[in-house]
């Protein structure tokens, strides 16, 4: 990234401290997936993007969230799930567009999210949630598999088949993920 997508690389923030990772656990109420904790210890999110032309959306057009925004996004999903239970429409929401054990870790400008499933069944799986779609899409079995796929696609410009997108280097400063 330093060589071919300096803008994306420069948008990454320094790693989260052990205290910040502990704050994430306290904020969600359960330990984060070890792969997420490891990623955050290297890069505590990316600088907040203001437009689609801004670098930092290196995860399929999503920007890595810092710990404080992960906690905030998780609280929003928990609120959606709780409201659904209270209002009697949990079947339409829980496990489809929100779940208390989904931890968002990346966000698009549109508000769409990538999250890690922390439920026992499917622990560690990566889901993609679009607020325009009534169901989330399971994309990868784990964060390490996702990151390997994305890196491979960038190094040898090929489509990422699970997400139906391919990388395109834009102005030698950022990777754009184009739908195929």
C-alpha cells in the first residue's frame, strides 16, 4: 500500500492500545474476535472519509472503524434489535439486519456495514449489511480469510468473487473496489 496506494496507507490510524481494546470488550459486553483485536492493535481505524474521492475505504469501499465508532455502531445495532423485540417484529430484524452479537468494524459512506458475527454459531464470520437490503450477506468465514482475499486481489488484479468486486488503483493513491 505504501507503494501503490499511499493515500489509503496514510489514512490508517496508529494501532489501538490494550486499554482501547479492553474498552471495546466493555462496550460490547463480550470479548472481540481475536482477529479483530489484532487488526485494531495494528490500525485503530482509518481517518473518517468525507467523500467518495477520499482515500481510506480499502476494505471493499468500507473504511476501518476506530474502537469508539465500533462501540457506537454496535450500540446502534443493539438498539435496533431491542426495539424490534419490544415492538414485536424481532423476526424481521434480529439476524437479518441487526443482532446484539454483531460487531461492525467497517463502514461505507452510505452507512452500510461490514461486521463480525460473535454468535456461537458462525463465530468470526464476516457479514455485509446494507440498510437497503432486508437481509445481510455472509461474505467470508473469518477476517483473516477476507484480508487474504483482498490482498491477493490487489497484488494480482483479480476480482474478489465472494463480493463480486475487483480492485482498481485510482491516481496511484487509493484502491477503489468496482462491482463487476
